């Protein structure tokens, strides 16, 4: 069954949005198969966002991801990669539709509270980066 990697970033955890966000994935019918709270190192954050290494905001983004606890999760279900991105909304919360997580709960792009894998290949790589095989149910 299809799986995706979803992370609530330090701003989402700090703002107390964990239950709100998990509820949206659960209510849709997706299944939680792994979850843990971790403070990623800067080096780990750079690995996670390596595709963006040439962007001007890369350094700030990695500093931010490693600034506090991140809730790392794996969700499972038919179409969960694409639909998970739909639940999350557009990268810039001002362009995300109301009804999406970012549209309802965030304002600025650098504090958009949640990450979701953007395709099957990234989902596989990100799940393997964040979780050991024995942590997956
Ligand atoms: P994510 O990978 O976190 O799910 P995304 O796939 O919607 O987000 P990406 O293009 O992968 O968007 O960008 C990764 C993250 O980098 C964004 O979530 C956002 O926090 C940050 N980011 C993107 N564009 C900008 C920008 N112009 N200025 C500052 N931060 C940005
Ligand atoms: Mg992305």
C-alpha cells in the first residue's frame, strides 16, 4: 500500500497543532503507520531538504527545521502521497485554499507548519531517511 512521509515542523509543534493535523489525516481515512518526535540536527535537515540546496532560503530553512521538535510520521492509504499534499495545501499559505492545513492555520511560507513528500520517489527516500525499518508497523 502507498505510503508518504509527513512532518509537523517546529512551528506546528510549538503552536499546539499536532492533534488538529493528525485528525485531518485520520478523518480522511488514512492510516498512521509510524510516528515519533525528534529534534533533527542541522546536517540531518540539510539531507532532508537537499533538493533545495541551491535556493537562497536553504540555510534558513535547515536552521528552522532543526530549531526544535519535529513530529515525523508515515501515513498509508490509496493515493496518500498526492492527497496528503492536497490536505496540506500550497507551499505559500497565502496561496493555499481555505480548508487546507496551511490555508487554515498558517500565514508565511517560512513557517508553513507541515511537510509532505512530493512524489513516490521522495516518499520512499524520506521514509528511509527518518525511520528505521523496525520502526514501521
Ligand atoms: P515541504 O517540502 O516543506 O512540504 P513544499 O513541498 O510545499 O514544502 P518546497 O518547494 O519543497 O515546498 O519548499 C520546502 C520548504 O521551503 C517550504 O515548505 C517552505 O517552508 C520553504 N520555502 C519554500 N519557498 C520559500 C521561500 N520563497 N522563502 C522561504 N522559505 C521557502
Ligand atoms: Mg517539498
